[in-house]
C-alpha cells in the first residue's frame, strides 16, 4: 500500500515550501539541500532586517513590542 506524504514548512509570512514524497527516504533526499536553502533565507531576512532597522534594534524597542 503506497502512501503519499506532504511536508509543508512556513518560514515566514511570504516564504514557505512544500515537499511531497512516497516515503520518508524520498522526503529525506529532498531535504538534503535544506541547509543551503536555510542559509540563503537567513541571508535574505538578515538583509531585510538591516534595511528596516539600519541602526539595529534597541532593548527599549524590543520591550515596547512585547508590551503591545
């Protein structure tokens, strides 16, 4: 009996991906490049954060967001 597996990963409000396979081995093979993808996403998000907060975030800004 064949089963179909779908793995959905949401990395943020605009970034997500889906992997589909017949078994865990196929899913694992598909995820081999995940480290590279993770590094690229991290670089993209870091670049975006640097553009939005060019001076970095202060502890006061972080505290205000948590209080809201």
